[in-house]
C-alpha cells in the first residue's frame, strides 16, 4: 500500500512545489519552521539563475553578480510577499499571514532552478519563458492556498502585488543611480 509523501526534506518539498501540489502549499503555510527552507529555495533559485546568466554572459564577474542577485531575489521575495499579504487581507478578505505567504511564495520559486539552463543556445529563452510561466502559476497557487481566496480574487491580488513590487523596484532604482539597487 503506497502512502502519500509526508517528507519535509527541502528537496522533497521543492519537487512537490514544482509539481504544483496544493497540499504542499497548505503544509508550508502552516509550518512556521519552514521559513528557513523557503529562504533556501529563493537562494538556490537565485544562484541557479546567476550561474545560468554568468555562463551565457561570461564568468568574469560571477561572484559579485551572484551575491547581488541573491540579495535582490531575497528583497523582491519579501516585498512581493508583503504586498500580497497586504492586498489580499485588506482588499479581498484573505486570511494569510505575512509569514505564511513568505513560506508559500518562497516554495513557489522552486521551478526557477531551471534558470540554470538558460545559457543553452536556442533553448535558453524557451526555458526562461517556460520557467517564468511555471513560477507564476506556482505563485498563484501559493497565494490562493495561503489566503483561501477564489481564483478571481487571487489573480487580482497577484497583479496588484506585482505592480506594487515593480513600483518599489522603480523607486529604489531611481534612488540608487548607476548599477542600481544591490547592483554593486
């Protein structure tokens, strides 16, 4: 008799998140000890993305670029999670906590490990686009599960939170001329 997986290892949870397992998103939303794992997912994806970009663009500045990329990814994750928390609870009656959204949206980054392969000629852009869409779908599921909203309110929450996050990046980009925020 096969039982459903209840493993809490990082790799198992990342695989379940990438498979869009709604139970995983409910599980990590409730598991306050999973915040560190969610942060690790964000860092792993940022490093994979940075390596893929460095291989494509040249390895000369990989370490500073990786550090800056990880910092930007963590900051963006926190800002988007807070925006989704605020919008979902204040505008649409969602029930999530900011911590719950941090965890679910952290795991929603899991498909992003495929950014490692964006250096592959011809396939790289296809991989990047597919990974972006996959991560967007995972983020939708993460927000829906954490807030317990219907699909329409979830879509609105994600859109408004994304616009708010872009505005934060725009303001920070204006305030930090040159290489930009965390751009060193």
